[in-house]
């Protein structure tokens, strides 16, 4: 756990006791802070009730508090905690800001911050993998699901100081005022989370703050294929000069991609290009990063190869929670020679259409629509491909297995959030994995009585 004398004797309120909130409570208590905490659910409150004061920061008197630490999931644009904190002159921050405040008391280290609408998790995990392959101590955390405050502090070794690799959502960037990344990177920006921002330009501005927080001389990496990213890169070049701004071009990596089994598809060329630019800025040479790309094994729910049965590949891309993130998955499996993707799509929609995916409809043999978006998506897709109105994930998997032939791919890439039928995208991906194994492994089928 990361602790710091910076918090000793201070007073904080923590709103939201999921993973990052609980980690913040533990780190603050261990650092000697006084903590008031709250969650709308009973169980998380019981976990900390004997060690903190219980109170909702949206309504209590915050006089004398040094900060209100909120979960990234708290919508500050309309949640009363923001107004209450403002009335008392108390900053609203997140666990990433606590980490930033703790940094002066940590052993010598560097920080990488990675943001973007899509590809953040893969890039974060890949950078961590490339650093580990180079013998550099590294920890990853943030939006990837690993609270950074719960990580053990890094120590330097013969290869240099340790590196904290942080995946950062726009919400987390909004909640930090002092995170100065040694290397900051932006992959892409497409409309997402617009319920939290006035418009798309405000969302882009949130991402751009990661670079304005950097000290002079620190490095910035941009994937210039995205015009919004390219515009931000050009602005940073004008502001700081070319020496510390690195453009991650994918063309140089395309000839090598066949050797990376867990990094297929055009989107992963961008992830690789950005990852390599980041580690090169940290001093890692090609003799280290190039062979390490072949040994990367990927993350659960992100183009995860679940199994291959009867010549059919099953891929769990449950993390694709919007059309822009589902499109690269469709692009990763071109016809050979006929369309071969059996696409399970749907859930809680983030928009009305699938425009970002349309370019790749020719790769799809059939679509199986599920969830709240199912009827709408079925109507949209019917002119382009065979469609089954499956409604439930288990029915979609069963129907896809019946239709698929050797060489085909059954792909869960929903292009939607999961909350209509599942707790989160991880629960959805876990369910897909379990259903696939139950229906494709004879022992599992027998045990389930199917």
C-alpha cells in the first residue's frame, strides 16, 4: 500500500467505497489521516464502519476538511457533493490525486499516464509488459481496475527507477490537479461519456489536461491517425517544441504484426505504436521491446481468445462498450474468403447507431442481437447481414455455435454498456466465457445436464 506523511493529521471525506474508494480509505488511515466515508450500499459501509466516521459528503458540514475523495463514477456535473464541497471551499479529488500528492515521499520513480477513448487498458498492460521484459520495476493501476494506492511502492534497481503505469479515464483526469506524468500518452478520442460533459469539445479538453499538467521537459506521445489527437499534438508542439512530443505512427509495425498472436487487428497496431513510443521515451531499446511484443498475452475481455472448438474461434471482447471500440474487433477477422464473424452485439446503448462499425459489416456472416439495444440493432443490421434476435447472451452463443463452421469466429463485441443485463463488462465477459466452455466442452455439458 502507498502511504505518505503528506496526509498525516489531515481530514478527508471519501464518497464511493468500491475498489478505488476502499483503497483510498486504507491508504489515508495508514498515513494517519482522519476519514469520513460513505457509500449508498450497506455492505461497503460495514467494511469500514469501525475505523471511520460515517457520513455522506454531499450533505455533511465539510468545514475543516482537506479534500473530498470521490469515485470516478460519481457524476460531478449533477451530483450534490460538488456543490457542497464548493460551499465549504474544499477540493473534490480522486485517488489519482492522492497518489500525486504522495509522490514526493516515495522512492525515486517515474509515472506514465495513458488515456484515450479506446485501447487504454491494452496499452497500459503492454507498456507494463515491455518494461518488465527490460528489467525495469513497474506497477500498473488506475482505470485498468487496480487501484494505484493499493500497490506496493516501487524501489529502483540496477536498470533505474521504477515506473508506475496508469490507465486514466477522463473522469480520473478531471479529479487530479497535480499529476505530473514523466510520459503522457493519448491514443484516440471519440464521442463517449457525453452525459458527463457539456459537449464533445469538453470531453476532448478533459483528455488534454493530462498534458497541461506536465512539467517542461517531460514527454508526450500521440497517435496522429485520429484527427482530434493530431490537433492536440500540433498544439503541444507549438507550446513546448518538438523534442518532447512523439508521434506514434503505425506503418513501421505492420510488417511485424503476424508474430504477435495477442495483438492482432488494426487497433492493436496503434496500441503497439504508442506503447513502443512510451518505453523508448523511458530509455528502452529496440533489442528489448521488439522480442517482448511476441510474448504479450493480452487482458481478459479485450480480444481474449477463450477457446477454439471444432475449428471455430471464440473471442471475448466484452470491453468493447461503444461502437468505436467494437469496430476494430470486426476489422481483425477479414473474410477468408467468405465472411466468418458471428457477431454478438447489443446491451445498453450509448447512442442510436453503429456507424463506426459499418465499414466492417462485410466481415460479418451473421449478427446475434441482445439486450436493450437488440431490437434497434437488429433493424439496422438486417439490410447488411443475417440477423438473429437472440435477446439473451446464452441464446446468442448457442445460436452462433449452431451456425458457425470451421474457420469462423464467434465474437462477443457488444458495442454497448452491460448494465441492462450484467453488473459490468467483466461480468458479461465472464458469463460469455462460462457459456462457451459449457457448450463446447463435453465434460462441462454433461456436468451441466445439457
